[in-house]
C-alpha cells in the first residue's frame, strides 16, 4: 500500500495509546455522547449525525481554536471545481 500511494505508513504498537493521541482524544469525545457499552444497534442515524455535527463544530485548541469543519473548508475550498455545487451537511 505504501508504494501505491507513495507515502510512508506507520502502525501503532498494540495497547500503546500514547502513539494514537488524536484517535484517543476523539474516542474520549465520542464517549461523552455514547458511554462504553452502548449498543449501536439502538442508536439512530439521526443521533449519529447530531453527534458528528457537534464534534465537527467544536473548537479545538490544536487547530488554533477553529473547528474541524472550518479547517476542512479552508483547506479544501479551492481543491475542487465546485461552481454551482451545494455543500451538504
């Protein structure tokens, strides 16, 4: 896979949460809404979308107190020809 995308690939060691800082932080944020042991078969699509929206609209210190949604839109606003396209949220 590394050769196909011309990128280095790094795999974290098992049970080393310190190597997955961003992932572990996001898991903690998600657990605020869905405690450990939550049966996701009982969670509706609307509930998931609401949590995703809240997390994407939450300012992060690491992003200079911008939201992930702001950073994404700033980064990719000119990446595609979006003339006439609508943003679907």
